[in-house]
C-alpha cells in the first residue's frame, strides 16, 4: 500500500500539468508557428536544466547500450508526439485534443505487452475500458467551433500523438531501469531543442507570422518549465517505479483537467453527458490503479 500513497499525489500533479499544456499550446499558437513553439519550449527547458545542474552535469550519462532506446524514445517523443499534437491543436479544440490523448493507456497496454512483457490483469483492463467509455461519452458531443475548425483532421493527428506517447511510456520505462528520471528528462530537452531548431528557423524564414507578447511568453514559459521539465520529470519518475500501463492510465484524467480549463479560458461549455464521462474516467482510473498496486 505504501507505493500508492507515495505515487498518487505525484501522478495527479503530473496529470494536471499535462492537462493545462493544451490550453497553453492553443494560446501560444496565436502568435507562434508550430515548430517555433516546440523549439522555444524545449530550448528554454534545456537552458534551465543546464543552469540549475551546471555543477553536476557529469552525472547525466547514457550507457552506450541504451543509445538505441533513447533514439527511439526521442523519435516518438518529443519529435513525433509534439509534431502531431501541436499541428492537431491547430484544427481541434484543447478539450477535443485532450479527449483523444486519453487513449494513451490503450496503446501503452498493447505496446507494453510486446516491448516490456507487462501483462495487465482483468481489473486493469476493465478500468481502462471504463475510462474509454467515459471518453466516448465526452467525444460524441464535440461540435465544430471557432476553436475546432477541422476537428476530424485535428483529432486524427492527435490520435497519432497518443500512439507516440504509448511507445514513449514503454521506452522510457525500459531506460529507467538503468538511468535516473532526471537524466532522461535532460536529454529529452536537448534532443527536442536540437531537432526543432532548424525547423523553427525554416518556419521563420519561410515568412510565417511571428508575434510575441507577455501572454504568449507566459504560456511558453509554462510549457517549458511546467510541461517539458516538471511534468516529464514526474512522468519519468513514475515510470521508474511503476508499470507503463499503470502510469499511462492517468492520461484518462487529462480531459477532465483540460475541459475545465478550456471552459475557464475559452468559454467551452460542459454538457451534462460530459460530466457523466468525466465521472467514468475518474472511476476507471481508480479501478485500474488499485488493481496494480
């Protein structure tokens, strides 16, 4: 019972941080291009971690035997995930995107069976299915709006992001057997900044609009410090202690956070059935989490 009491608050904090990133991405895209936004958040995150740990950077080492897993990890996330998610958020609403992201546990369960040989039990599968039922109740009421000009395209791209995150959970857990969560997080920020820098420059010199004000700067800082550093550190920390499928099931709580925040920031109205769906999501998380502790 002790791991549950220790990890549950951290997993909930991680979920809240990730849930709010959809709001910040949507807001920051009002002035920045997709690649400019992703590069900015990872460049700031990398610089912040480098400054904080400048006297102990030697401890951030990757074993040669794990390079292939790290390359796979960075290919699916941050590279694949944030291309799909950020482009998807151009065409769908933050709430809609978060609902699709709630399918991450499904992909994590499938991929973990092949990559990590983690076999979920019956209650765990039931919990994930209850979560998915809750997502269905929320998704079916989504309508086109100014925030979601092309929801089908946007949701498809975000679904690819969810698949990428499913792979990420498996590769990060495999790396966590030999490396500290902070090491994985540090190299993630380096890879994200390095990969997206030339793409951001290409986007800028292509003539895409670039506009920055205090609000956009604030959202960018949150994405860097809250999303790319703290949230991913908590995720990698959880994956070092718990099975990938167990950690992934908390992504089903992200829509509850994002829908609430989207209502507060953008005026998206919650429907009664969305509240039913949110209740199912929370219930499914409790069942799946309790079954694996």
